[in-house]
């Protein structure tokens, strides 16, 4: 008899976990999404398409090797709800689950082949303290548990606490991210293939700024992966 499972089931009678998508009570082995919502997650097949939407949005801005996003991000859709639940409601476990699920589904495709480091887009220390976590780092941790690729959260850092990007236009987003990222040791990534990890790809301004700092490293190669793309 699994006493831990019995206790968890007993607690769930009074405080059930709710589906991120429809807010119905989860039952049995359901995690984060009920059996009806899980198949409706707006997943992409970008890992099998070299010239996908994510890649096209970054091409010409940074010399990216490959780029992809796991979800389509549509307002009020399941992709948007997933990101919001992680980023704004502190559902760290959901972020790790999403990264883990992504990696499990994509691992056999070779998308993570020859990647040396996963690099989450960093938050400014003040913002991280306020939020209590970095959502991009949480996603990267989930990916790392499957791929065994190390997550580097030290070398690339945000030197300025810029304003939120949410309501800014294309030019404003670009201007708001200029020269806000720096590298502590540009020898660590020499000759390495790194993968930038972020929650949502919109205009690509933040990722472009991160790449600009990383490109100070000789012979570095950069790929990009986000949880969602607008």
C-alpha cells in the first residue's frame, strides 16, 4: 500500500489541483491539465522545421543556428494561460513540467544535439527578488533534467533593470533592451554552442540583446528556444 499516494488523494478531496486550462479538478494521474485540455495544448512542430516562425523572427537580427518555440501564444488560449500561470502566478512546478515535456517530445529529433549550455534570459537581481524566481531558468531546468545539458545562470547577466516590454511597440522594445546584458567571462563559451531559453518570443528584442552580449565571445554559436511564440 502506498501511504504517500493515499494521503495525497485524501488531501485532494478537500483541496484538489485544478486544470490550468478549464479550472476543473484534476483526477488520477492528471498533472496541470485535465485529459480534455492536454491534447488541446497548441504545440508546434518547429523542432522539425528549420525555417519556422521563431527562426524567421530572429533571422537577420542574430546569427542563430536554430530556433523554435513549443507553444503558440494566443490571447486566452492554453499557451497564454500556461505562460501566465508560470510567470505571474508563480507556478514553478508547471514551468519545469513544460520544459521537461518539451524536451521529452523533442529529444529524439536531434534539436538539442551538440548544445553545450542552456542559458536562461536573466532577470535583474531586483526583479528576481520581487518575483522570487526566473521563469526562463525554471523552464531551462525542466529541459536539463531530460537532456542533461547544464544550465548556466552566472555568465550572462542583466546589468540594468529595464521597463516591462508588455505594452511596448517594436521600436520601443528594441530600444528598451539595448546594452542591458553583459558577460562576466567571455572565455567560458569560446567555441561552444549555447541555447538561449526564454518564456515568450514576441519581437525578439530581448533575445537579440542577449545574443549581442554573447557574441563578444570568439567562435560561439547561438540557438534559441522559447516556451511560446506570439
